[in-house]
């Protein structure tokens, strides 16, 4: 007994959340089927939120296109100049003082947007899934519909932020994607060959690399690993970094693969060998041995055969094609370049905007 409490022993101390939710059962008292119910409801909530974001984004684009269409039609009809846009901007700001989306610059973007896309096109995925800032990048950086649609589809599929989208546009990703010289069609099943081909590119642009000696392979490898996030950005979606100078022991002899990755969609390892000079057919045998060792020593029985990528400073495409015919190992050959691309982003976090961000954009648009 506690004399200070009048001889009454204190009962079990209740948690704060028990006071707020007194009827909440404990996890141990839940039936076995409850986790399945919780998972199903969670999926429904996430699906609902995603649909709400997509619907809100479509409303933004439809609204901006309608405004742009009005401006464009009146301009074509009356033949007036840019001063009307300035006046319209000032009047809209007076009528909607809480909004920051009616700057002359943004109104001109809306006009360009309406001029570029028909209403039917913009309401179709994937273009309609991209936020306004992405749309502006497509308008500013690209000059033709086909290329804009290619980048729009890639941005949606890979969840690119605007900065990453601009970087890929400026590095001409659409001209490099799937262009590696490979033997995949002859060495992989058709179901894997196309995906493997599209997973590689030629050339690879390492604009974050500053080499003092262009023939120093070890220095190149070190810089790629030091900037692994940027390296993964250039490799593309689906690659996971496993390690550098990966030790492979074969009957007491040691060998070291330059770089090892795992591709989450292909479900296989990728061995990358770096060469600072021109492609030579003899490089393929060394890479093929590393791939065979990875298959035997590291791969899970359910993994698919390891793929190889030989990165050279230069290559003769026809020589590479002939050389690849001599091996049954699935290998790609590409060049690497250490060029400077103006807008390599420092951050790679990318996702569709939140509902609150979309609501703010719908009411305000982009700031001046």
C-alpha cells in the first residue's frame, strides 16, 4: 500500500494513445486475417491518392491550355502584340491578388502550350501525368512532338524530377538509349533481349568525371564510385550497385571485376569492365570469364545469366559486332565520354507532387 495515496495502490499506467482511443484493441488480440485487411485498405488509400493527384494535374493542364487557347485565338484574330499579354497579366493579378501564376512569362507559356498540344493529346497518358514545370521543360528544350512524347513517357515511367528530365534532354538520352553494340538477340531469350538492349546506351556520358589522365582506368573507376548516385542516374532505371573490384576466387587464383551491379527488372548481375583506350576483341574473353565466375560464385539459382558491359573510350562498331559473334556470353560494348552537360542535377529525389502542391499550383501557377 502507498500511504501517500490513501492506502490505494496505483493501477497500471495508461498510455496517452489509450486515453485517446480507449477501445483500440492490442495487436496481439487481432484475428489472423487482420493484416490482410489492413494491407488491402492501405492499397486502396494509396490508389485513391494517386488518382486524386493525377486528376488534379489534368485539371491544371486543361485550365492552362484553355487560357492559352483564348490568348492564342484572340491574338490570331485581332493581330495584337505582346503588350496585350502584359496588360492581361496586370488585370488578372488585380482580380486574383492571391495568385502568382499570371505573370506575362507564364501566360506566354500557356499560349505555347495550347499551340503545341491538342486537347485530346494532353489528356492522354503519359503526357498528362507530368506537372507544369515538366511541361515547360519539354516546350523550352525540345522542338518536335515525337521527341517530346518520348521524354514524357520516360519521365513518367522513371519518376524523373524536372532537373533530371532537363539533364537527360541536354545529354540527348533519346539518341543514346538502346544503342549499345550487343549480341543479346543471339544470346538471350526474346523476352529478355529487348529489355536488356534498352537498358544499355551508347555512348555513356560521365559529365561528373574530371580525369587528369584520360588513360587511367583506375582513376575513372574511382570517380564513378565516388559519384555513384550520378553514375546510377546515367546507367538508368533498375540498376543497383553491388561493389567495385569485386574479388572472384577461381581454384585458388584471384581475379577482380571492375564494377558489379544487379538489374532489378532483368533479375541478373551486370559486370562492367572499364577500358581507357580503344576497343580490342581480346577484352571480351576477360569479361566473359568474370561473367561466368559471377554466375557460379555469386548468382542465386533463380537469377538469370549475368550480362556484361564493356566500356571503352572508343570503338569500331563493325569490329565490335564481329567480335561479339565469337562468344555465347551476353555482352554489350559502348563508349564513354567525359563531356560537360550544363545542368547535371545535384539532387535526384523525384516524385509526383503532393495534393497540396497541386492545389497550390492550380490556384497560383508558377511564380515569376
